[in-house]
C-alpha cells in the first residue's frame, strides 16, 4: 500500500503535546477561476495529533486545497480561550507528490510549513 498523498500533524505548543481530537476539514477549490470550494473529507486528529486522508495519487489530482482546523472547538473542549475560531491553510498540489502539512498551534498563535 502506498502512503497517502496528504497528511497533517497538529502539536499544541501551549501544552507541549499533540492536539488530539481536533476536527479537520479538507476542501478542494472548484476550479481556478472560481472562489468556490467543495468539502472533500473531514476527520479528527488521533491521540498523537495526526490525521491521514484516504486519497491516493489516482484519487487526489493536482489542484488547490485547504485544510480547515476547528481550533475554537478544540480549545473549548480544553476549557481554554483562543483568538482563532479556526485556522485555514490553503495549498497547491502537483501530481505524484506527498504533502504533509503540519500545524504548530497555541491559543494565540500558529505556524505551518511543508513537512516530509
């Protein structure tokens, strides 16, 4: 079995632990001329803060996608305040490549990068 085309890993830097139970949605841009998005998949991060998406190179074509992390819900579950109701990461893909999109998260800041 080949590895998934897309994965993410969320670390809560305020606790120094993985962000378990964070709801994540994946959207695909309808076309390059449109500002419309289609919900493709939704999932929740595991106990180690990871989420894999069940797409292969055949089922996830090159295009523009976004991950929407439900940060407000996550911090509400932990009884913490946050500035961000959600974090949205938009990225473009090419055929035949793997994309790992990590999120380093705290109630008042976040960062991301292309992982491996």
